[in-house]
């Protein structure tokens, strides 16, 4: 279980996170909210990429910030910038990254074959990563983040640059590991996750304003809903869903 308690992160006079608290078990979690809501800061802070000013993050009882770098064996984080070694081919990049993470050669090959199939990477295996399109870079970055089995996989804007077929492949890949891994996705396209069960966290101005289930079982009104949102936040969340639905048509 990932437990976040009263998490605060400030940049100068700006509070990017203002006392955020929640707990999550393995599964899919979509983090949504307006630009500047604190989504990226939340992902970076709970994965140990940044330190909090106060509050705590624990993973199965282990303090994330007190356990760096040991915690990185259990957490994988992909930023929206998708850092890649631009002078390597896609295949060589993934092989090198697997070696850095201590995987045995046979395990690296097996894992790359699986991810290449899952994310449609075979046609671009020989391409230099520096020549890839934005969508191709995103798929390679997702494969990189999924090379090892981790307890938490956090990805910032996982669907950015992906066309509808490749977004569907990514969603399937995330769902396939969600029984044993907490998959946290900061996204403006929560509609792409609507066919699988999960949890939605809604952020606004660094505050967690809603925390509720989504997916097929949550559409029939049988689920407990959070307290009413302010009109501004309700409108913003509605805009995300309607934008995604229009974009998918």
C-alpha cells in the first residue's frame, strides 16, 4: 500500500502541494486536474524524485524519502519529457537500461520481447531514439519504465503524442500489471481509462479535492460519491472528460 500523509511541497511562495493525503493499493490511479494543479509535483514527490517540505510517503511501511536509493528498486517513474539516450537504437537503449537495473541478459531479452509486442515497438527497433516522433518516444519511455517488476509505476502524461490504437495498447499494458502494481497516471485523458476499474484523484491548486472510483462498475451510480465539488472544479473535471470524448471521436 502507498500511503501519503499531509504532503507539502513549496516552490518559493507557491504551494504546489498543500497537505495532500490519500492511500492506494495496487491498481490503476488517474491523477487529474487543471494545469498547475500539482499533478507532476505529486508524482515526483511520491516516487522520491523530489523531497517534500513536510508530510510523509510510505510504501508498504517503508519511508520513501528515507530509503533512497534503495526505494528505486520498487518504484519506476517516467516524466513527461521521456528521457532517452539519443545515440542508441531503440533495442540497444532498452538492453542498456535493463543492464543498469541489474537484469540478467536472458531476462532482459524476454522482457523486451514482451514489451515490444505489447507496445508495437518492433517496427522501430533499429531506429535511433533521437530520430523518433513524440509518440514513438513515449512508447519507448513506457517500455523503459516497465522493464522491471515494481510496486509503483508512475507516468506523467502517458497518452501524450499517442494515436488511438497506441493509446489503447498502453492502457492494456497498464491494466495487465495492475493486479500487483500500483499504476499512477497523471493525465488529461482519463476517458481512455474508462473501461477498466480504477481510482481518480482530482487536484486543484495543490489540494486533493476529490477521490473516487471510476470504470464500468462505477458508471451505474452504485458507488459512493465524494462531497460536492466547487463549481470551478466540477466544471474543470467535466471539461477533461468531454474533451477526451470529443478527441476520441
